[in-house]
């Protein structure tokens, strides 16, 4: 998930440098969404992973 977020971020930077602002805006929006999903999944797995190892 983090890999895809980084990929879309790089696409956004390249598109912005080449003047494609619409594509850059869309790519950065997708990157933000993927990064937030990655953070939520990481926190959830950290919480539930600790609970199972303690039991």
C-alpha cells in the first residue's frame, strides 16, 4: 500500500514538472488516500498483533 502511495506521489511530481496540473492533482489525491489507508491498516495490525501475542 505504501509502495503505491509513493508511486502516485512520484507520478504527481513528474506531471507537475511537465505542466499537467490536472493529472498531478488527481495523482496526489490518490496518493493521500492510499497513505491514510496504509496508516489505518498499520495501526490496526499493530493493536491486534499485540493483543494476540499477549494471550
